[in-house]
C-alpha cells in the first residue's frame, strides 16, 4: 500500500480546488503532508493554493499557528498542471462537481496514472461510494473521505467504506485525518453517510409539528433552543441558515434513497416555500425575515397577569407532578385532592401523550385541562399545551402562573409528545437505528453529530440523559396515537431500554 501516512514525504493530491478542495489542501499542508493541487479550470489550482496560503499565514498572524510552521506548510503546497503529475502521490482526494459521471471519469483517469499503492478517495456528500467505485479496476483502495464546509473549522471527517474497501485503505484515511487535525468517524456507504443521515430528525419532525398546526416556527425553535434540549438553533433557524434550496432537496433525496422510509419523510411545506423562493438569509425571507443578514425581531405578546385560584396536578406521572408542584408552590395554591375541586384548574405532565388523552383517561373535563412538559426540567422556557376545547381564559391563567419569576412560556396546541419530547425522541430513535444497522459505532455516531451538526450532545448521549425508557415511552405513545410507522422504536432502543443500559452500549 501507500507510504506511511505519518512520514514527512507522504504526498496528498487534491483534484478540484473550489471551496472544499482548497480547504482540504490547507489542512493537509498544516498537518505536515506534501500537497499537490490540480484543477481543469485555468488558474483555479493556483487560486486555490493562494487561498490556502492566505489562510495559513492568517492563522500565524492570529497566533494559532507558529510562524515557522506556517511558512513550512505554505512550502508544501504545489500546483500541478496535469493529472499525470500525480504519479508519486500516496493519496488522491477528489473534490469536484457532485456528478457521478464526472467523478467516475476522474478516477478512471487517475487509475492509469497513480501507483498501485496509491489510495483514492472521494469527498462526495450525496453520491454512493459504491456507485463511483464501480468504474474502478481496483475498488479495494477506494473510499469516501467526506469533509464539511468550511473544512478548517469543521473538525469531523467521515471515512466511508465502499462494498470492497479494504481495512488498510480505511486505516490510512483515518491516520491522514488525524494528522490533519480532524476527528475521523467511520461509516458504511449509506444515503447521507453518518452526519446527514443522523440529522434528519430535527428538520423533518419540526416540519411535521408545523404541518399539524401545533406551533409556529418561532415556537418550535424557541422551545428546542431554550426549553431544555439546548440546541444552538431550532430547525427553522437552521434551514434559513443553510438555505431551503439546499435543505429541502437533501430531505427529499435521503427519503427516496431509503426507499421512502417513514422516519425520513419530509413535508410539502418546505417544497412550496422553496418554490416560492423563500430560501432564508440569502434571500432576506424564509421562515423569518432578515435585514442586513440579521433576523428581524418579532414583537413579544403581552403576558397574562391573572392567576388561577388553585391548580390540581395529575399523579399519572409522579416525577412530573413533583417537579411541577415544586415550581408552582410559591405562585398558586396546589390542590392535593385525589380528584380536583371545582375551583381548580387541572394540569398534566404526560410523557408522549396529549392533553385530550390524559384528561379523558382520568375523567377530567377537557375545558379546564392543560399540560406542561417536564421531561427536560422547568428551569428554561416552559411549554403550556391545551386541548382543542380548553377555555382560553383559563389557559391564560395557567400561562400567568408558569410565567411567574420571569419564566418564558410557549403556548402550543394539543400534541402527543409536546414539541421537545417528540423531536428529541425522533433524533434519538434515528441514531439508534444507525447503530442497529452497524452503519457506525455508537461513539462515532455521537462524535459525528456533535462535531458535524453542533448539537449540544450526541443523540445517544442525549437519549441516556433523558432515559432510554422515557424515550421509548414517547415513541410508543406517538406510534399508538398516529398509527404511523415513522414513530416505531428501533430494536436498539427497545432492547437497551428493557435492559436498563446505556444507548452507547455496543454488542458483545
């Protein structure tokens, strides 16, 4: 095989010097490897080299890279004018147009030039590694090597095995990634690989919530950001940032590539908004409006002030009742009766269920029934949910009680799983199924998602924090309510919940 990837003369070729290619060249050079840049467009390779040089020297100016190391790294960048100059390369990474025929042609040409020990890798984000490898005589030395944009800042890279990729090939790519200062994660060749596959739940379930009229865009985003899960951005802020012209086609593509797996089902709303040109920040209008690339703030509604005379809290979920009673004890009288008195408003803390189901189960009038999500605690933004016939004036009283001491409250319509429960359960369930299918190891799933998507924790760790049994309870309740296989629990989740073990537990 190739030279030792840790040797001083290990040479990496980069084909295609656009945003991805030049970023890859930059980190390879700073990682101590020799770098050859090639592009078929006149002047593009030199422009890519100059860009990488500027970024390296800028890092030295900022003090994040030693001056001597920066100069040496710049010296390792070299432009070549023909594919034939890759003769002595140990690894060639392709970063050209996302077109299967174009990529196949590049690798077919490279095979006739490089040594038999040279590893070939594609930076594709959406095409099948196996489909590209089909054009090769030696697919054993070929794999996916998927970086994220901007390459120097996004510290994760997916090492994707094709059907015939050898362990040695993957090991070399893992070593190269580590040497370049990145965290390699291994994945099998599946649609979306690892990061884009694991990231389906946030957007698609957010869209599903909106399509059911449960909350508005800001309501969903605010709850996921401030209501306990602590995502950096909610799904609609995220789609506005990436651009709906990018996000929606990815949702459709992965859904179709998985033969219309219900867990990945998108909704028509995003297609309609993309067709209308509401792409987000880049167009000034998306799910939100933007001026000078900044979101235009909305005017907060007036807060209700009238408190209820008393509240009764259901004991169907004892932990939730205890938490909510403690939060409201200094605000309003707590009715401790087995059944609520006629003067009390009735609160529920369901796991996976809606207010209608919870109130009917206990024979309580739906008009005075409301639910509060306690799964993620009550320190942050709180969720208040009413039934279809809950009295609006009574709802405002509960809102006032929950908002005491300056707590933010989001009011939503009836929904099994509120907002946060159903979104987090969906994310965790998809990650569990990735583990079940042995697409990646549990630890690599969590690493890829935290580094590649910026989640506050990996989805399996997130599930452990809530508790696998509670995640399972949410999914079971939603599956029963909707009858939709979208919410069927993964076998990985079911078994670990039954055994009471971490979702990160691998098979013996």
